[in-house]
């Protein structure tokens, strides 16, 4: 029998993709889809379809969580607080996830699949790191509270997906943040030879839905990334191209990491990005493609092309 799904975070960058895929008229494998949303669909344009319903509320509303979980077989938990006030992050990512897991368990939900982040491991270097080989060492309020939320899911026998860097249409953090970093420098950045795990947002959403529906899904953590890590130069070249398109100027020669650190010593967001770019963050897990039967799609350079129009439009604004 096909399961009923509950999706949290259905208006977000990643959760919105999962909700759209699960709610599409041609979608198969689900008996119905329920979305936990903070505003009525007319206000936000959530995916709608004959098998889709919404419940108003959020992770800080236990009554709404109980209503949302009634009659549900599988929960796909994509809601999270990224950045902002640490206390709000704790309320949403930590306590909110605990409340959701409690409501799901009480309702007899048979599977919980939660979106997390590889940042729960802190800063690398990580090279071909496999699940279960790295300690949790979160370095920010966001990653600390998401690591705490993971624990409730894992203790309940659920599955956690940990992407590292996610790009694609709707991304307002990764690529825009790199463009902002480069714009603060007088020249392109030469960040050395590190490699990083990336995944396209649509591919990640497909894996989340696959993990929710596949009989092969295992409890515990998965890493979700394209099988080929991306050289930092390719990542920065994509951001530099977007910057050049916005400004109309092609720059050069490049500055190295040491120079960039000195130039941006008083810019906290820049130091965070430089620390990440400086070392490998490369994770290895072939189960999403081998066991869940999902397609990793093209590599970063080819896949990024599909999203260029959206990024250009976003970055053309003030």
C-alpha cells in the first residue's frame, strides 16, 4: 500500500522541491501528501494537487504537529532555521525536531527521513569520508542545533541525509555568498587545490523523496553529494563568472588565500567562507545511487549551467 507523506519545510529551498515532486499529478508511490506550513497556501503558493493537503503551524506548535502526523506513514523533515538568533535555532532545529519526532512516534509513523547537513562535523579536512567515520563537531549555533535534532531522529530509528554544499535555482546562500566574497576582493581568488562535495537541489530533493519511499532505505546517516568532488577552482570560477556578468568587468590576476584573509580580516562572513574553501570537504557514500536507485545527474560544471539564468536574475538586483 502506498504511504501517506508529511513534508515539513515545504516552502523552503529544498523542502519546496520535495513537496513539488511528491505533489505532482504524475507522481507515483504516495497515497497522499500533507504539508506543514506556517501560512495558508494562497499566501505562499505551496504545491497543490488532488492528493495534497496542508496543516497550518510550525515546529514550535505541538498541537499542529499532532494534527499533521495523524494518519501519516512517512515524515520527510526539511524544516530548519539557518543563521539568525541562536535561541530561535535551538527552538526550531533542536526542540522543534524533538516535538515532531514525538508526535510522529505517537501517531504510529513508520519512517522519518530528515534533512541535515555535513556541517555537523565541523571544519575539515575531510577526504572521501564515509558515514560513521567522523565525530560530530559542530562549530556554529545552526550546526549545533541541527546535530541535536539529528539525534532525536536517529534514536527513533530514522534516516538523516547530510549534504555539504547545495546549489541551484532558489539558492540564496552558497553561490550568492561566494559572489559577495569575491566582490569584496580586488581580484579573483586562488584558493588552492581543495575539493568539495556538492549536490544539485533537484537531485537532493529526489534523494529525499527516494529515501522516504524506498524499501532499501537504511536507518542512520547518509551523505548525499555528486560522486565526483568539485575542485575549488571550478566553484570559484562559476561565482567569478556571475560577478563579471553583473559588473561587466573581467578581473585578474588572482590573489591567494593569505592575501584574501589579510584584506578581509574584519569581515566575519568572509573569514567563514575562506576557512571552508581552504581545505577539503569531500564525502563518499554511493548508497543514494546504488541502493535507492536515484540518478546523481551531471557534474557541477555541466549542472550549474541550467541554473545560470536564475542566479543572474537574482544577482542583478540591488
